[in-house]
C-alpha cells in the first residue's frame, strides 16, 4: 500500500528546513561594533518600550521637596558640575520635567541675588554646601535668617527675598521652580512696601 501524501509531507518539511537554513545569515558586523538594536535593546520588547520602574514626575509641593532632597543627597550628580565665577553668580540647569525645572547655583563670598521675586513660579531650594543668608520682607517687616547646609525652603509665587553668601567660604544651592522660571523681577533695594511671605521651613 502506497502512502504518497505522507511522503509528500515529509519532502515538503525537508524542503522548508533547507530553505530556512539557507535564509539564515549572520547579522552584519558594523564598523563600530554597534547597531541601533545593540544600543537601544530589542525594539520589539514591550518592557523596553514601556518601562514601569521609573519614578513619576512630581506634581505636588511634597513631591518637589522630595525630588530636591534626593538630588541634593546624590552628590556625585551635581558636585562635578559646580563652577565658580568671580564676576557673577554661576548657575546650571540640572533637570527639567513637565511643569518644573531644577537649577544648580554657586555663590562665592559676597555674592548675592539682590531683592527679587520669581514671578508666577513657586519652588523649593536647599543649601548643599556652605551657608547662605536670606533677607525676606513679610507683613512683620524685614526678617533675616541663616541658611546653613542642609536647610530647605519652600516658597510660593510672589515671595520677595534676597539671598547672599555672607561667609568666607563658597556656597552651593539647588533650586526647583514650578512652573519653570521665566520671570525674575529685580529690585534695586528693599521695597518700602512689605510683601506677604509664603513659606514653609523644612529641615
């Protein structure tokens, strides 16, 4: 009894295997040894395209304060970037996100910001090296307070103050503004009308 169909299936399977083996060619070797896939990972992997292990961007004052604290604690992230400028305050943007930006500032002895506000931006700042002094105008008049290393300050829009390095050592601070800082109103001297202070001390 002949079984042509069975033999045909076997022949087709063997033919498919030969075609598959012939179509399998080594991946091209790029001149630099890299390709898009080797750099970025498998583009068909869902985990690569939609990671879920990344922290969400902060959207609250508490979240902003936590982010500033985490950045300040990671000294390897910001210390190599610090520069000092004898003519003006030095600053560099550290991070941006939806609705906020983070800046790194340095202060040589005697350098200050002058009295200013931040327009519509509120924010969080912390001193990560040295010590600054803040002068602020409140309903009770002018107040002055030292900001040693580790001090964090939270302020709302319209907050009027001045910061200066009154010590003999350089200082460094980290500032988060939300929304990103697009306006900074300077005042030549302390305004005569006291502004309402909005602040939360966080140590």
